[in-house]
C-alpha cells in the first residue's frame, strides 16, 4: 500500500511539485514568522542578557524595561550593597528616547553609565572607546552605518549634541537600539538627576541568585528584585503580548493555505485513480487498506513540504544577517514542535474527502467500464 501511495504521488511530477511546494510555502510562512519573533525577543533582551548582572533591582512592581518607568533613590544602591550575598552593585539610568543623525531619527534605549562601571555597559565594542566620556555617546555600528555617520561625527540626544566615541555590535533591534552616555551628561539633561533607574547586582560565589533577590526585597523597601533570567523573561513577555494577535492570524493563514493545497492535491490524485482503487476492492482489498494509501500520500507530501519549508527557513536565518538588517531569525524547538503538529493536522484533514470517496466506491463500476 505504501508503494502505491508513492507511485500515485510521483507519477505526476507537476502535481507533486504543486502539492509539496504549496505545503512548504504555508509552513515556511509559519516557521519564518516564529523565527522572526524569536529573534526579536532575543534582540530585545540582548542588553539584559549581556549586562553581567545576576540580579536586576527596579522600582516596586516594575518588572521590565520596555514601555516601563523605574525610579529609585540614589541611596538604594548602597543599601543593596549591604545585603548579604551581594558582591557589587552598579546603578544605571534609563529612558526611551530618539537619536537624531542628520535626517534620520531612531528610537533607542538611552543608558546613562556611572564613572566607575562594573557592569551594564556596552558588551561588544567593535571600534573606538568602550566607555563614553563627557558629551560622548556609543552607538550601534549597524545603525551608524545606515545613517552614514562614524566615530567623530555628532548626533543629537534629548536635544543636545554628542560626539560618537565608539561603535558597538549586537545592540540594535527591529524597533530600535541601545546607546550609552555618561552619568554626568544624563544629570545635566534630566530633571530628576538624583534618582537611578535600575541597580544591577552581582552575587558572591556560591550564593543563589534567587535567595539573594529575596533578601534584597526583604531588606530594601519599595523595590522589586529579579534574577537576570526572570527579568529577561518578563521583557520577552511584553513583546509576546504585543504580537500574539499578529502571530495567530498569520499562522492561521499559513495553516489554511497548506490545508487547501493538500486537500485539493490528495482529492484530485484519488479521483484520478478511482478505477485502480475499484480494481483493488474487486480483488478483495479492504477499505482500511485503501485509506492507508490516501493517508500515506498525504503524510508523504506534508513530510516533504515540512522538510522543504524548514530548509528555506534555515537558509533565511543565514542569509538575513548577511544583509546587515536589524533583524535576526532564530528557529526554536517550540516552533518546530508546533509546525510538526500543524503538518500532521493538515495531512489528516486533507485526506478526509478522498477517504469518503473510497468508502462509497463500487467495485462493479470497473467491470461496467465506468
């Protein structure tokens, strides 16, 4: 029966190409969208992941950075340093603003860094200074190249000019980038200069980040302390919440495309072989045997389409970064499991109509010449 399924599929190369290509297109849509969103989530948390902090401390009930505001009293840093298990603590300043580079205006996380920096600075500087000096800024390399600016050029942040002192890599996302200025410049530009936004804590050896975070919350009033993975997870959740409807709609579109293509292909392939199925039934083949042929056709086609869709998506994950776009595609295991499940559903549902045709097939029609 499996041999018959193969023969039915591969006898018409054009039909097979349309079938596999349609399914591959549908699954490529689902896989690539998931890969884009996974990449965006990791880009959004790149600063958090590479901050070097074990614990992020924010204003009470503030659990992320994106679209959030956190303000802590400057003395909070010293109180955190005094908590058992904390090896060091670094305050940073943060707001979402715009960087003006000629005619370009780009959204960015503006990070104000203290003079004595232990963590929270740019993690991969590819040119120039690794820390900003007075009226200096460190920008993402890709952002600077697209705007046509370089080290030594000036940009505007919060209405004031800054000289580009260094270029970092991996600090841009599809929605913006991360830029760094000095604390003194921040204090001059911001009215609430005595406050800090977040305190980044590093724990002592052999200490548990969860335990130290709990101690910080118990001993320092009006703060929320989270381990780095917890803080990054909250940041990713914000992006997921914002994009859930879009992903659901696009995945539904991909599912319907795959289902329509597969159902039509398997249905027409079955109708074209009705006489053969009639002969098999006349020779004693059971409906269950013929059902397996139709299901075999559907699963083989969908399996080939899944492999092709994955290959195309994997190629995109390699190609897109070469185009110097602020976009990274990452294929996750969760996405593969989901798409595999969708593929099984497409194959099963698309075989229902042809199976109904076979169930009502009259073997005597073969001998009547119909």
